[in-house]
């Protein structure tokens, strides 16, 4: 039989009788089967015992898109692949019902059908009557569902479906993993098992908007409740679809955003850290904040930062945070070429290390016992982090971002510090120049006053007034030492009551600036009074009056101190180096002016007050010596040796020289004793005495000693004062040291040799105080006696200077004396 073009290929012509008979049989199917197939409203195929198609009704032809004439005679497997003799017989005999096979329409199409076969016999001929149902759509739908199910099960996000009452219909395994609930626990339960009421209300609102076409997809960020009662942050995207019965379903995808939220929080914390770095003023602040961020925000086990110190050429650990394995794993100081930390700094490259790294972190340390990274910070230093395990790419990126932030912050701090230093230096220089200009103006005014002043009091008050009148200074005062106390002589400025509230006793090292200067005769500068409030009550009193800094300078000229000038300012560091030198010169200028005024006053005095005093029984040195030896001791001269000692020249009659020297040497307050006796004469001695002496005290009180005689009963003194001295005040001041002092006689006395035309007045005017001291010491020690009682070397030893110095002063003094005698000759 000839086949249509659409049929399967033929093997060729066959002349066998069997083939002809088979073909004839296929050409004559039972009429009843054909009639039945035509009447059945479903596609029908009748297959003979050889599984060739005997009958194909029109519905089958329409289904496969081929005519019946083409189908008849073809093997049923050509149309429906997979249909076999065994399968048909098993289906017919076991009553398995419908089963699926694939089918081909012979024209490149295809689909799915269900076939139900029934076995029929006609004239001993076996036929299979099959009804065909097209299930292609259903099968494709099921395949699609199966595919979707596989996809849903393989994705990491949770997928669910809910009905309109928010009852869970389906969930994938990811939902189980997220929540800890099994599918059996979830399906059929209300969604409230996973979400709270507010979440469901929000979802219902979004679903309603979808039903009305206002939106296509809803997105919510919320939390799911887990089986153990905890929560996890999730992002849910869902939509709705309608069912045929008018109801709808909700299908959604749930994504666990714990990592994302943690990342957001970490980035936010890093952002905050970066913002804080903008406010950091020092590199130490940057370092502390960076290492703290590494452990607190990035959750690293430990971190540290090493900053470079150019002057020392080393890296110093500036900040440390987190766990530590002890000092052996933490380098406090990193020297050149000492390990991995230095390598990272010099090479400016990251270095990852671990337990297998052979090179140590730094000199003196073992090889690393934990993994970590050394990140260079340009020329600022190294950021060292401990990781304990290999960092995830995202965390490593954050560590590098933190290091970059540190580098930028350190560079900014460097720039700002440099700018601040320059600006501070500029302001400081300008301030000092303004101060210097104003102080110079003050000094010029003071110089004019000094030239015109005729009394010491006028000089002292004018100096204080001029200084206090400036906005630079708050208080200025001048004091002089009176025994063991500094006495204020003049002052000007705000809160002068301050002087009444502080202790001016010459004693403790932490006393007020004026006391320190009086004790040491050296400048005292207090840049910030408030820095050490507990170091002295005077500081509290000063701060309460807004005194912030102070300077005190001695009024000193040619080794003689005439008092102390102290000035306070209402700002810290008010007396910098430039002003200090100015005030030092001012102190010398004031001292010189005071010396000139006192010299003029002394030289101009023709009349003096002569006082005879009795000091009564006293523990004074000369009274003790007289009592010990049982003789009379006279003092015919006293010369100040230094601030704390006096040189005395005494005569002792009636006691062996050995006993006198031994007795004097045994006295605690005597530093040295020199026997000035010569050529068998005895009884004249030079003593250097520590602490107060009667002769020294009289010198301090500006008295001129005429005579002093000490016995076991006490000391009798005759002295001269200028006529303007308050005798009562003078006696009271003397009684502070010698309580039994009594005035025996008082009288005025003319002193011709002190007149303007006298040699002594003229000589004192020409000589300096030092020259007078050397000349007086030489005279009193017997240097000018013949034979000499002391040599130039002896005088030099007394004055603690060199012999050439003594000789020079004596030569100058002698020359000036001779000029007075012979210039008119």
C-alpha cells in the first residue's frame, strides 16, 4: 500500500503472502468498530493485534492534525510513542484505568494524552479500542508547577502562599530554615504564628490596594517570630492572584536581612566614627577612636595603632583595644627593620600574617601566634588588627575603609596642628610685641619718674602706679625684707587686699612669688597660678581675684637687693620670655635709682639722731661670748657678708687667745673665725656669723653703728639715724628681734665729716657700694695698719673673692681718695 508523504518511511515492496494478507486485513476493519468510533464524541483509535492503527475517527484526526487516511495502517507507536503491546495488554487485563503516554502528530508537533484501551475480538481477530483524552495543558501546567516547586525549593529565600484569611497554604523549606517551624506546623495555621497583628494589618492594606489595581507588588520590612520565641528581620515582597471562584491568594517571597541589617548598622557605625574623626584634635584621639571602632563595631578580637615619631625614628604604640596575649605579643616600641610592623610602614603595603609567619611583629617578640593584618597609614604609622580567622571580603573591605579613614584623619590633624601652631605663634608674637610696646612705654614713664623722684617712697609708689595703670597688669607691689618677713612698702591695682590675706614669711619654698624672690634674689615666674592650687594658700587667694600669672624680680644692683617688685596679670602666661628680660632690667633700674636717692639723702645729712640703747639680757652671739669668757666684747664694725650672714670685727680684752678662738669656733652660728692679731697683740678677731646679729640688724634698719659693747649683763649700743626716722617705730622694729631693748638716751648731733664739702661724703659719692665694702672691710681688718694685721689675701678670703679683685677695688678707692686730696694742689 502506498503511504502519504507525511507517513513513516517504508522498507520497500514485499511480495510475501503474509504481507499482503496483513495489509488486506488492515484495510478491512470491522464495520461495527468503525461505526462505534465515529459515534464516540472523543478521539478514538482502534489498533490491531500488530499495533497498527485500524481505525482513527475524525476527532483524533483533528487532535493530531492529520487525516484519517494517513493515520490508518501506521504503527500506533509512531503516533503515540511509548505505547507497547505489553503496556496495552497490561492496561486491559489489570484495569489500571487511564494512563499517560506522549504522542506525536507526525508533523513536528506534540503533546500529552491519556488513553483508555478495551480489548475486542471480531472473527477471532484481536483489536484494541482506545479512547484518547488530550491532557497537554494539564500536563504542561503540572510540569510547570513541578518546575516552580523545584525552583522554590532550591532558592534561599522563603516562599509562601496565603489565602484571603491569611491562612498559610504553602511554604518552602527556606521558611522552615528561617523560622525553625516545620511545614506541618505552618500549613493551615494563621500567619500570626509568624507575624504580629500590626504586620498582618499592613499586609491586608497592601493586598486590598492590589485588588483594586492601585499597586502590583507590596514590600514590607518587618520581623518574623521563630519557633524558639526569637525574631529575625526580613523583607517581604508579595502579590495577589485571583481564583476562578472569585477568591484570591497571596504569594510572597521572604528574605532574611539579618546580614544586611548588620551591614547597615556597621556602615552606620563606621559613618558615625568617621564623623567623630572630624572633631578629633590630636593623633592620640584618632588612634583611640579607630582601635575602639575596630573592636566595638567590626567585632575584631583586638586592634592597635602605632604612630611614627620622626625625631626618634620609631613607631610607638599609641592606642590598644581588645583582647591581648600579653606583652610578648604587643610591641610598645617598634624600631627600624625590627619586624613585620616596620616592614608594612616602610614598604607602605598591607601585610597579612599568621601562625606560620616566621618574621616577628617587632624586635624582641616571637613570631605571630594569631592571624592578623598590618595596614600602613602613609607616613603616620601602622594600623594592626587581630583577626583569629581569615576575613570575609566584606569585612576586610571595612577594615581597609577604617584604615583609610584613620589615614585621612591623621593627615587632617597634622595639617590643623601645623596651622594652629603657626596661628598660635603668630598671635603670641603679635601679643608679645604689643605687650613689649606697652611695657616699653611704661618703662619710659617710669624712667622719667625715677629721674625726678627725691625719695625712695616716691620711686616705689610711682613704679607700682605706672604698672597697674596698664591693662596688661592687675596688681603691682614692692616689698622689702624685714627680718624673716617681706613687708609691703607700696602697691597699686585691683584687690590690694590680697597682700593682707597671704603669708609673706620668708620660709617655705611654695610661698608667694615675692617670697621666693626675696629668699633667692632670683626672678620668679608663675605662668599659670591655677595649675597647682593645693601647692599654697596664696594661689587660692590669687585665683579668687582673677590673678592668673605672676612675675617677681629682685631690685638688685651690684649685689645689693633693695626690695622685690611683684606684678600679677589676669591671664595665663602673661609674662613670657621677652617680658621677663624687660622686667629683669627694670628691677636693676629701680634698684639703681633707690641707691642714688639713699646716697644723696645720706650725704646731705649734716645732723643725725644719736641713740643709746640697752638690749638687756639677750641670747645674741656677742652677749653669749661675753658671758662664756667673763669679759667685755666690743664690736667696732660690721659688714654684710651675704643675705644670711654678717662679717663682724670684734675685740676681746682679758681672755687668752686660745680660749677665745675655741669658744667662738664652738658656737653653732659662727661659720668661721680669724685671729687678726699681729706682732704679739691679742684680742682682735673677724667672725662670719650665720643668721641675725645685732650689728647686722642695725644695718638692715639703716642705722649707722657708732659703738657696741657686750657684757654678761647684756649689750649697750650707740648708733646714728637720719633725723626723719620715726624713733618709736625704729625701737618697735628692733624689739621684734630683741624684746628687752630700751632707749637710754636720744640726742641730735652734728656730723661735720658728712657735710657736702667733707672728704668722706665726696669719697662715698665717687665709690660704688662694692668698693666701699672692700675698703671698709680692709680698714676694719687692719689691712692699713702698720704693721699690717691682715693681708690682701686675708681680705679676699673674708669677702670670698679673688685677691686681684680686692687689689683692684683698693687701688680704685685709693686713687679716688688721693684725687680728693691732691687735685687742687
